[in-house]
């Protein structure tokens, strides 16, 4: 596949920071710059459609997928997205074919995934130690192979957003209305669930299972406070996510900080959210 060496060599020239002289930091930066806007783009629909619980269930399916990989001596980077994809499509299929509410279906899957992951890990004490890096995330360990897959996923996600963003808005408002406008609701729901599942499972590398949902919803929530336009919300979310990712990586690498990269990224995104609350307060009409 394509060689990324030249691209990595440009990073210290574009961002002249001492911490970016190391190749693993350059790879981490590229990984975050790919993951963050994907999570933000999908997070816009997560916020608008109130699907945070769905994203949480997918992130914990990654936990179960890692457990299966470790137990079967298979690379967890393969079992994690595969299992997450299976669960995401399974949730949508059950939602469409049962009389249960979406929250109930997701809650059932969520509970089963947590129980399954804990049952698998409890069989071997050594697995619990290996699982910690997936609970907290470690973007600094990402390699060129994973980055190539992220590039392909990034292209796919952004192509889907460019083609289906307005159609997804229709579906979010009313699936019946969307069908009346000749939108293939089922197809878009399955594709969205599949892409969201992959984005969530890949994001586990960056911020861990515990913070994946935050990577999705915090930039999108801040963007929604900054603007009421659906189109502007998308671009605000991308800008917030990328700036938070870069700032979080650079700050976490400083000697005075020495904090977890994923947690620092989320804290910067939360800072944006706090700023958005002030913006909402000062622009809101309080005359009533």
C-alpha cells in the first residue's frame, strides 16, 4: 500500500514541537486527526437522533471483542471491529423487527455485552491485565497498518456524510416522512450503524472504552450550542474535534502534564463545550 513516511516527515515541519520528533508521536497525531473528525461527524447524528446509548453499547461490544481475541489468541484489532460491526447491525435489525422501544433493545444488548465480556475475562486473570489498555486507550501504540485502515475508513465515512447527511436528517425527523421522500430508510440505517460501529471500535485505541461515547457526543454537543444550522453544526463539530485532538496530544506529552492522551483530548473537547455554554447564554434572548 501507499508509503506514509514522507507524510510523517512533514509533521515536525508543520508543527515544530519537540515532542513530535518521535515517529510514534507522529503516528499518534495522524491517528487522532483521522479518528476525531470521523467520531465528530458520526456524533452529529448521535446527538440529533439521541443515540448516545447506542454508541455506548457499541463501545462495550469492543470490550467483548477484545476479550474474545485475547482468549482465542487472535489479534484483538481484528476481533474488536468485527464483533462491533456484528453487534451494531444486530441492534438495528432487532429494532426494526420487534415491538420493543429502541432504548429497550439497546439496553438488552448492552447488558448482555457487559456480562459476556466480564464472563470471558473472569476465566483468566491475565486477561484482566491485558484489558486495561483497551479500557483506557493508548493512541501512542498505533502503527502504520492501523493508520492505513483509518485512512480508508475516513474516506468512506466522509463520502457517506457528503452523500447522505440530508437524508439522515430526514430519517432522524421522521422515518415515515423520509420514506415519503423516497429515502431508503433501512439501507441508510444499516450503513450508518455499520460505520458508527467501526468508528467506535477504532476509537477505542485512542480514548478507551470508558471515553468513546464522549469522543462522539462532546464535540457535537458543543457544536449544537454554537449554531442551530444543521450544516454549520457539522463543520463546527469537526473543527472542535480536530483542535481538541491536536491540543490534547501535545499537552499530554509535556513533562509538566504527563497525562493520558485520550483523557486530555476529552478535557479539551469539554473546554469547548463550556465555551459553547457561555456563547449560548450571551446570545439567547432573555427578554421573555
